[in-house]
């Protein structure tokens, strides 16, 4: 199962460009980048936070890896895949301790082929890979501590939960969900388990895991929560509809990979794996949905029955944990509306499906094993076909804007201009380009003055500063792929006002020949030079 998961992810890695949020963690690792919050340790700056809610757990991991390997798309994506494998293993052992061997194996099989889990882990722009591993590992070790009456697993589990909170503050959604569900469903066991020694151990190791986040919020009082803990219901409907699309695997078509109708010149398969993928897609058809959502919905309908059986407490725990986590996603302003948010509920919906399948199988007498194996094969098979369809789209159509393989060419071509500064006037080019070039380019954001039709006086001075450097160049998305509306038109308009004209240096294409980026510079417009007046020879002395 885990080998299948890894190979599925490995197959799609080279076909999609790096989305800038995928590489945002790497900013503090290269010249020109820095952390949001750093402290001095032995006279060296150590980054603790990349953003107000994003810690440097992943940054620290890549600090080690970059001492061994050069930056590449494989270095960026293989470690999260490995973390995904470890999460599947941890999930299996957690389910094994919490339920039955058949349920654990069934649920882990679903996770190993789950479309949204695979893609959000392999690309990890959320980021979510460390979040999943820390949450599942934390629950596994705490459960093990309760069952074995040992202190060490409790320490490890609480440290993992603290580390997850430092990794990304949104971890609090599922952490609070698990805590509240545990108190409601297992209150008697919790009271019996929590001695003074265990409370001190749990608290100490949790704080140890989250210590950088704690220090940050002490130095800058509660900045993580003041800046991000606001609530709104404006996009509630969109968030609710996102869950089934995440569950059935269809949510990332058109966002991660482009659609057939967009691409006039499709890419050709170059490897045996790519050829096999396209052939399988031709045989199976356009599979855009797996069967997970329908099975999950059926499992929810079964919960009144399950709550009246020996499965009552595990089912109630899962329902409460997911409900509390999802409610916070729905309510949080500016978050919860992307697949990288809804996937944080995983892998627990799949465990509910596993429990429902085990209950149904128990009613079939000697056929229960055949039923579970057959159902797992159908569900996993449906997911694998959707996974292959994403691979087919990646090979044929390439990445959607933001995920285009053109950013590999952009990173390779920018150094040849020998620019003193490279101003990026649109979103989506900074962190990925800096990662691919090891921070060797003088990359600067030049988009701020272009966010409004008319810049502020300070913004106009910055535009003038950018234009006056004859060795500076600019890079942006093509007009049809602009993320910040009209930034290309605005900078050309402001440049003309200041007496400069735009000179295109290069258009950067993806593998299929579609233009994605433009590299250009500005030079003084000769027509704006005031003509020299000839002497007036008719004047009298």
C-alpha cells in the first residue's frame, strides 16, 4: 500500500511546476530571504516563524537536506511523500489500537490511494504533510501510553502535537477537536489516566514541541492569534461544498492541472510510465470522481445504528473530532476555503468508512472477509483511476497557472541577463525561483506600487527607483495569466509617464509551447527627449 502511494506521487512530480507557496518555507535558507521572526542563538540568527501562523519545522528539515542535495523539484517533493508514507503507517497502527486489524488495514488502504491526500501531500503547498504526521502520531502515542501505562509514549505524543502546532497554527483546529472529543467520550478514562506526574509530563513536552511558537507570541504578544483568529460566514456555502469535492478527488482539476479544452497543443509522453498512464486513461475514460464521498455519506447515514453497537465510542469520538475541526474551518475568516484546509480532516473520515464497512461485514457471516476485500478493491480502484487521470492531465495539459513547468525555464533563464536586480511584478514567482536557483539571484518584489490604479507618492518614488536602474530587469506573468489584475498594464503606463518604454527580452513558454512569463526591462523613451531648438538667425543685434 505505502509503495503504491509513493509511486503514484513520484510519477506526477516532474510534470508540474513548483507553486510558490510550495517553497515558501525555504525563504530563510537562502540569501535574499528571511524569516518573519528570528532570534539570536550564539550570535547566529535562527528563524522561528516564516509567517505569523507558519513555523519553521519544514525549514529546519530542508536545512539538513540542502547540505546533502542540490535544490530540485524532486528534493522539494520526495520528503513530503516520505512523510505521507510515515503517516499511513502511523494511521494503520493507531486504527489497529483503536479498532480491529481488519478495520485498520481497510482504512489504511483507502488512505494510501486517496486522491486528495496524495496530491496535497506530494505538492504540499498547504503545507499539510507535517500536520498529518504530527496529529496521527500524537494520537497513536497517547493511546499507546494509556494502553501500556508507560510515560515515554505520552511524552512523545504530546511533543508531536506541540510540533504540529508550531508547524502551522491551523493545527489547532484538529487538535482542539481531538481534545474535546476525548473529554466528552472518554471522560472517565481521562480522569483515571491524568495523574499529576502525567499532567506535568504532557504539558512539558507539548510546550517543548511548540516552544518557538510560544516564544514568538510572548515577544510579539499573541500575534499569531490576533492576526488570524477572526470569524466570518461570507463564504460558508463554498466551504461546505468543498468537502465532497475533496473527498471524491475532483477538487483539483483545473487548479493543479489544466483541462483538455485549454491546451491546443498537448504534450507527448516521454517515458514508459507516461505512455502507460495515457493508455490506461484511454481505456478507463475521463474518471474525475472516486467513490469515497458516496461511501462516507453512507457511513454517516449508518451512524445511528453504529452508535447502538460496540463501535459507539470510536464512532462518537471521530464524529465529534471532525465536527469541531470542520466547524472552525467553516467559521474562520480567510481560511478553510481550500483543499489544503479541508484535507486537514484526514485521515479520520476514512476510519469512519472502515468502521462502517466492518460493521456491515459482520452481518455477512462467512462472507465478511470477501466483502471487505472486495469493497476495498472497488474503492481503491476508483481512486487509482482518478489519480491516473490527474497524471494524464499533467502529462498532456501540464500544470494550471501557478503550477506550470515554465517556472523551471524561468529559473534557468533569468541568470543569463546578468541583472543587478530582478523585480517580480506579479504573484507566483518569488519563493519557487529562489529555491530553484539557491538564492543566487537578486530577486525583489516590485508589485506593491501596482496594487491600485494610481500609486501613492511613496509607491511612485519606488517605481521611479526601479526604472532608473539600467541593469535591472522585470519578470511577470503574461497578460492572460496575471494574478494581480492589470499589473502589467499599470507598470507600462507609469513607465510611459516617467519617460520609459518597455522592451521585451524573452517570453518563457511551458513544455507545450504556451507562453506563461515575460522577462523585460525599461529604457528611456527617445521620443520624450526635448528637441534642441536651432538658433534664431533672424534676430537683430
